[in-house]
């Protein structure tokens, strides 16, 4: 049996709505050469501890967009890196976001100042935009991205290792062909399905729409996530089965999936 290449842990499967069992969006991706957070919503730092991961171990944080439920733990995360001694971080940290990320960062530093602004010897900022190379190297993984339909800065993210093991994280989005292209042949598609089919709202997907994206992309397996409370009373899997017949999971906090 092949050894594990990428481990994916859903740290937060919920939304902005407070929940005792669903933290706000965050996904931890661990490989031989990187430990990456995809989004860092409220509650992520606590979930990291539950996943046996220290803040000092994270090598990259990638924001799908800047809404608070996807980014609000970034300031506490950076502040925690300074306690009790900033020298505890020996792994360089790269923060990545879509168009407008550097402006977002300047506003964050304007609010919190030196409490979150780590030394440039360990901290790198990267804004993804029209001039960004086709892929970005994150340790032993490559990152590619596409704009999605939610906010001007919203991006879908694909990570792939040298052996071709891959995952795509949709972030928040409505239907869009770039996400289908990004997910083509992916091993694991982590896709938002914020509300049941009957409650579709602009800027978000539903189970059957997420299933259609996975089917068109010929994904290996699909994980639905980003559940608002009505999802817990709906047959989300059954609705997804209208369009998707492949392996399917409904995200739960601390669920781990290994790509081999």
C-alpha cells in the first residue's frame, strides 16, 4: 500500500453562525514539506490544538476571501506566534490571499500594529492576481487558483504534490466554470454547500449544484462543507445524489481524509 502523501483535516465545517459542533471554515492540509491552513475562521486555533498541531507548525495560510467567518482568527493566530517568545517560530510563514490581500493586510496591521506584524525574516506576504505565476510552490505542494463568484477577492484553490495527489477547496462561491476547470480530475473536492437546494441564495452553492461540479470535473471524491443550520435538518447527501454518484462525505469538524 502506498504511504500517505497528503492528509486533509476539516477544522471548521460551519459558517458565521455560532455552533457548538461546527467551527467556522478552515481546512488543514499536511504533507511532507508543508502544513497549510485554507481559511482561518473563528475557532481555528482551538481546532488546531485538537488536531495536534501548534500555531508554530503552520507554514502557509491561504485565504479564499476576507469575510470574517473565513479570516477572523488570523489576528489571534499571529498574536499567538509572539507568545511567549517570537523566536519559537522557526518555520517561515507565508500569508496568501486573492486580489486586494495587501490592502487587507495593511488594514489589519493598522488595527493591531506590532502585535501581529511578525519579523520579515519569518513572514512573507503574497497577493494572487493577474501577474502571479501559473502556480505557486508551497513547500512540496503546488498551488493553482481561479477567481470564483462570491466576492471580488474570492478564489478557488488547488493543491497538488509531485506524485499528482490533489485537492481543491472551493471557498465560498456560486456556480462558475473556472472552478469546474480547476477541479478537473482532482482526487478530493471540498466544496461548499451552504444551504439545501430549496434555500439557494446568490453567492453560494447547494448540494445538487456542488454534486454537478464534482461530476463535470470527474472528481475522485466529494466533501460538502460550510453548512448553515438548515443543512442539519435537511437530507444534504440525498440532494447531492441527484447529480453525483461518486464517493461522498458530509464534513464534520476534525474529519481527516488521507490521499495516498
